[in-house]
């Protein structure tokens, strides 16, 4: 007696999951360990495994099994039915893009990425433009095919890959609400902060000490080093999943916090991966719910927990012990001010949480225009600079701090940028419910106890895996639909708060 | 017009090679970087990629292409014809073992390996015996099937996997020649060494300094760090191939040489991998010629080059610079005596080059008896201890330093042990030809110039890849068939040499 179609599918997807794990390790190694001259060989390995993964996922046999399993779901649990839906989703996404287009995109983005690195170093967009133009053409084709297959508008189909169930209409509504309140809020916050003294944290902070501090905080938070690692790389990232999750950060000798906070951001991602439902760990329904949810977890930990007075209260004795920090500049309120400084800057990855959405709005508008053809690639740099000036009040002096600052478009990741702001909205909404459900949160964090925080997140987010679309998950865990209101409330209370020093008492 | 069968095969094997590269990285990471708790997940990844590799290699389409390509080799170069033969060899080896047996072996060896680790720690063979029995049964089945498919005796079929073209008859002839001369040679060497003073090299040698010394020597030797790495692991090993080769060693704070020499041993392997024919780097004919050739390269570098007076002459100023070494115990002759000390010991991996073959003889006899059924698994420990006493003159006091010391049998590697001694014979034979062809070798090595050495090896061994069977390759590069005579000449001249100190002048 052969296994049921559903059981056979579980076996197939278990295998596919192992392929994905191998790919994750190959990428991690390329960024963290690989000798510089080995990129070509690694590229061949990645291509071979990815191609095979794609072939297995789009094989006629798998489609037949899916058809049979979905035709009769009697006797399947709701998790199993959700698992089938996620299997179908993965297969539909994969099959919509023909192998030839996948291969052309892979080549074009590989070329564009290496040209982008050079162009960014020189700060000159014009040398990169032809490569980007090729990528835009191919992504446009992909979006059209994906849209047809998923019955979505082309750009929505791209967004669906990163934030399942979220549409342009959702994003537009949120960005509209934000653009109504953020500009004045930023002005008020900056004015308020300028009236407060800020003592500089000068000195050198040896990498080894920063690393020891970061490891201690990660241990306190519950990062399981038995199933994970912390390393260093040019850009912080998280790779892998439950069973083996690896994060990286980058330490800077002049800055005692950027390495730590980078690691805490990635720890937010990692804890999500580690909290996914154990029983489904090698199945599609056991995966995280896309990039918006991922970003919500990293931002909640970095921005809402670690850039808060209770966290600074916990951190202070560690700063004394690891750096020998003493003097008035290391007092709670001054450290907190450093961690929550609002500045209108040019670089997205350095942005605070208030100005961050402005960076996303700029990219969101421009990438939609690039894909629709409304904006020609050759005019991108000028459009960027104008947009940056309008939104952020500062104009890039070179393309390196303008439209060349992010890798996303070079590697074909269109539709990804909104995830950051969606993530911030989700984070604020979760944070509000978390605080309501766990009134002792601040006291726990101040005491270095993070079990309540991650317990809540595990119950209400992590353990749900991919069982529900983003919005349904959010309704389930917060009782409210996805919106910008919680974020605006959070931002107002945090950045217009003038009862500063009393809050930590 | 579709590509020729040969060209299609090249494409297929290029893909298979990328799979092998990915597997190599997954294994390297497991030994060097992986968090301890991630073994299960890694096991699933390895199994998925290995299974797929096996399926692709044994697919009917590939066999049909091979039949068509080999039916008409007109117009193919001799390298291409040799490539076809190696493709066939790989396919024949893979297809002879049915997938079900491969899977059972994988499970049995995984179980045996973890039990072996525990049993070795406790020094008790009886708790490991049932697991080993299961492995022996499965390997016996595998050997029988492989023997049928390759038209070889079962044990010869296992040897063929590691040392293509070498048979039991070849091994027997070599071991017979060695057992006629080695016991007396060892006695004479030990007696001679006992009459010479040996000053102890006491002190502590910080790991960081040992690492710096090792890196400096590896750079001098020509290890290309742009395509490779040095790391640390419990047992030294080499993983990967041209394009990305990674070696490990293990430093001991009490011993200034074991970490360095472990790294040089592995560098011998790595230089072989890096010297393989560039044009064939992703094809079967571009691979190394099996484990006996591999071991010849590591032993030649470690034993014949690095444990020589000219090398010590080169090394001495480095010891002064890195360790601040001074005093009579650091003089050339005393260091050389440390590096060439002959001792009858229980542990194979610690053995000198004279007693090493005795360890292999013991294992070779026992594994043949285990496979034929002549020796029951439950009687192995006793047979081992008796054999060790007879051959080495010392009896293990626990199974941990007896039949549990090596991992090979636990992981199903029967037929592998002879490679070490075959490798030593090949190394001596190559070394003899190398010295004849490069009279300035000693002077070069003493001056820290290794270009002549590796140039010769590249021309005469590395660049031939897998074009010829082991014996033919050896005839081509040394003009002589595989035999023990060169090794015995080398051993006599090195270990019965009483003109010691003059040789370095």
C-alpha cells in the first residue's frame, strides 16, 4: 500500500527543505568564511542546487500529487490543509517563471551585482545603468507572468513573494497615513531632542570586548548557541532556520552600540526562526510568514525593546564591566538619547525608526515607476536625488549615497522594500498588544529577563509558522487589522515624551 | 542540433561536480563551524544532496549517453576518452550498490559512529560490537555486489574505490616485502637513536604563535590563501578541491610541531588538489587519482620534506622569531632528532613512518577476516590486542587505544587502510625520482624555496589528474612499477644514517 498523496508530498517537501538548508549554508559561508577567489566555484554550486530545487518543485509528479491531495482533504487537520496551501503557493511561484527566465535573471543579476559594487565605490550611476536596465526588463517579464499565474497585478505579485496576502492597496493606505503624520512628528521630535543636552560617547571600544558584550546579551535573551552562531560580515544578516541559525554583525571600534544593536536586530530574526512550530519544521507551513513578518521581529527587538530605557537600565552594568564605562556621559538618560536620536540622513540602513519610512516611500514610488516604464532607468539618479530632497530634506552629493546605496535592485529584489515599513507597522501593533498582555515587560527587561517577551512572541507569532496570511495572523494576535495607527501612537509616545528621566524609576 | 553525447555528459558531470563541492562544504562546516546541536539537520541536508547526486549519476539517461559516447570515440582526444572511462567508473561504482543498501548503510554507519564515540571514551568495545556487526554485514553485501559489477574479488572491489587499479595481490606483495625488512630496521633505528643524546623541547607554545608560524610556512610553500583556508578541528583534514580548498590542523600548547606538521600533511593534499589539470577541473578525469595517491602527496610533504635536515634548517630562524627559541635543544640536529624519533606505540595517527606500516598490516589482516567471516566481530578486541603485541611489541591496556582508536570501520570504510601504506610506497618512489631530477632540492628547501618541489610534483603527478590508473601513473613519473623497494632504500638511508650532522652543511 503506497502512502497517501499528502504523505508523499510531505516527503518531497522535506527533501526540498534540506536543499534549502544546504543553499542557506552555501550563502552563509560565501559571506562569512569563503576565500575571496572561490566565488566562481561557489556560484556554480549554488546554481546547480537551486536549479535542481526548482526542477523538483515544478515536476509534473508533484503537481499531480498536489491536485490529488487538494481534491480530497477529508481527514486532514487544519495544519495539514494549510500545509497543502503553502506547498501550492511555493509551486505556483516557482512554475510561473520559466527556467529560461530564471537563468537569464540569475546571469543578469550576477553581472549587475558585481558592476553595482564598482559603481557604488566610484559613486557613478551611469556605469551601472545598462546592467540595471537589463534586470528591470527581466523583472518586468517575471512580474507579468507571476501576476497572470497568481491573478494579481504585476507589482502585487512581486510583493506577494515577500509579504503573502499584502497588496499595493494595503501598502498605499499605510504610507498615506504615515505621510500625513510623520513629517511633523519628525520636526517636533528633532526640536525636542535639540533642547536636551547630549554628551558624546567618545573613546575606542575594542572589537573583542564588543563581541564579549554582544555574546552576553544574546545569551541573556535566549539565543541558543547550541544551534546557532554569531559571526562578523560586511552587512549583518541571518541565515538558516530552526536547528541551525546563524547571525552576523559588524563591529566598529568608534561606536559601542552599532555592532550590538546589529546583532540584536538579527537575533530578532533568529528567535523567530527558532520559535517556528517544531512539528512542522521541515514543511512549508512551518516556515516564517515572509519578509514583513521577519522585519517586524527584528525591529521589535532592536527598536522597541533595545532602544528603550528599561533595556538601557539592564545594559548599563554590562557597559561598566566590559568597557569600564564611567562618567556622566554613560548615565541612563544620555545613553538612551544616543540610541533614539532622530536625524534626517541619506542612508537607509543608518536611519532611525522615524525617518526610516521616508526612505521606503522614496524607493517604493521609484521601483513602481521603473517597472511600469513611467521612469526610464537612465533618469533614476536624478529622480532619486529630487525625491530624497523632497522627503528627507537632504540631497545626495554622489550616487553612492543616493540610488546606489542599496543592493536590492541590482539583485532583482523589486517589491521587497515595502516589507521594511510593513514590518515596522506590524512590530508596533504587536508591541502594543504585548505590553497590554504583559504589564511587567519593562520591569523584566530592566532586570535582564527576556522570557516574557519571547514567550509572548512565540505564542502569538512564531509558533503559527505560515498557517495564516499576514493580515489574518495579525488579527489573531492583536485583534486588529494591519494599519499604521499603532506605529503612530508608539512614535508619538516615545519621541514626544518629555517626562524622560522619570520613566526609568 | 543537439550537443554530442560526449558534450552532454560533460554538462551532466559538471553539475554532479557542483553537487560534490556543496557536499564537501557541508562536511567541512560540520567539522569546523557547525553548532553542536545542528548535527541532525546537517545529516538531513547531506542525505538529500547525496541521494540526489546518486540518482543523477545512475539515471538511465546518463547510462544511455555513456553507451553512445563510448561506442564511437572517433574525434575525441585521449583526455576525453580517459574522461569517459572515469565517468563510467563512477557510474559503475554508484549503480552497483542499490539505493536501499546505500540508505541502510547510511543509517547503520550514523548509528555506529555515534556509538563509537561513546564506546571509545569509555574504552569498551563490547558496547560498540552490535553496531559494528550490522555495518560489517552491510559492507559485506556491498562488497559482493560491487565485486560482481566490477568483476573483482569483493575486498578488491572495496580497495578499487580508494586506489583504482590496485589489488589485494599488489598490497600483499608490498606488505610481504615490508615485513621482511621493517622489524629489524626498526630495531636498528631505535638502537641507533638511543645512543644519541636528545634534549627535551620543554615550555609552552601559545596557539596564536603556532598559528602564525604555520601560516608563514604555508605561504612559503605556496598555499594559495585566495582559494583556501586554514582552520582548526579535532582531527586534521582537507576538504574541497581546486577553487576552494580548506585544510585543518590541531595545535597543542605543549608541542611546537604537531600542529605545524599536521598542517603540512594537509597542505600536501591541498597542493595536489590545486595542481589538478585546470581544463578538467569539473570533470571526472580532472580529479585526484584516489586515496593512495592522495596519501603519497601528504606523506611526501610531511615525512620526506618537512622531517628532513634541510627543512629544519629553513625552519630554525622561524622558531627563533615566533617562539623566541634559543639554547642547545633548539639546534638543528636536536630538532631533527625530535622530528624523526622512532617509537613502538599503540596509536596509528601518532606513529612515525617506520612503525606506521605495522599498524596498517594489523588492520588490513583484521578487516579482511571480518569481511570473510573468519573473525567474528565479538572477537575483534582480543584479536587486535594479540596482533598489536605481536607486531608492535605493545599491548593496549584498553580498547580505546586498541580496536576503537580509528573511526574507519564505524563509518564503513573497509578497504581504505591499505591506502596509507600504498601512499608511503608511492611517496618514496616519487621522492627518489624527484631527487634524481632535481639535485638542488635540499638546497632549495633549506632556503625556503619550494617551487622546485611542487613544480616537479605538478608536472609528474598533479597535472595528470585521473588520466591513468595508479600503477601506470607511477610508471610514467618514476619509470618503475609500484613496489616497496624505494621506501626501504629511503628508510635505510634516513634512519641508519650515522653521518648525521655533516648532511646539513
